[in-house]
């Protein structure tokens, strides 16, 4: 699994980046540096190809997810994050996931469905993948996410379902609503940065 690792300032955040469909490990770097110019960055490239576009798991059409691929790729990603973190001497609890679209979706899935100690995430335009099988406590997690009623990819029902899944598990959820479609806007990034700066250093 290809990735970029950039060591930041000792006091900077630890940001773990997961791109959207068609992106790569460089796609969210500018956003990450805006969120914290002193951040340590770990950014992965999805291993699945869809018409030449990188993804983190397969789908069989728009919002028709291959659940076997989702589970296998979730395990692969968790293993890679754990391996690189151990190699770099960074505790999993220090990472803040920053995901967009497909990357945000697999991030939310991992936080809900895996015993994984990452506690914080910034998710741009995520949606529920329709999987809700676990009940173990995740009330220590904090998630900021953005939604848009005009999003042509993520329906209000799909984003509402994810929000409800998180709240049902007592996750602290902060929601920023936009009307800008599926793209990441500067206002969203500013709101995410504000949220990030308000979090206590782990």
C-alpha cells in the first residue's frame, strides 16, 4: 500500500489522510497543512482500481458497495496504519483521520466496526455503507463531519443514517452543513480546523 509520511513539529497534530475516489496520497496534503502547518502527516493511496481511479474498496455501481471488498480492505488499512505507526513510534491514539468521500466512508466504517484506538476524525461528505453489526463501546471517539443537502453523491438519508449510527454508539459528533454539493469548500476546512484546535492534545 503506497503512502507518504512527513514528520512534523513535535507539538503538531498527527493527521492520517484518506483520499476520495480518483485521488491519491497527495490529494489532501494541502488541506492537512492548512489544518496544522506543523502536523505530522501519514497519507495512504487506496489499492482498488475503478476505471483507472484509486479507491479504498470496490463498488458495483454508484453507492452499490462490495461488502466483501470493504471488509478485506478495512482489515488491510488497519494493518497498514498499525504497522507504519509502530515503525514511526506514534501511538494510534495520537492520529486524527482526515477523510474525504470514499476515504471518509472507510474511515467511518473502521471506527464503527473495528476495535481500533484512533479516537478523532474529520470526515468530509461521508455516508453510511449500510453495515451496522457491532455494539462495543466507542463513546470516547470524537468526529467532525460535513454534509450537504445538494450533494449529488451522498443523499441526506445516507448521511443521516451514518450520523445516527455514530450517535447510537455515543460518539461525540459535530456536524457542519453546506449547500455546495460534494466538493470540499474552504468554509468546511475552516470549520474543521476550528474543531481540531478545540480538541485537547491526547
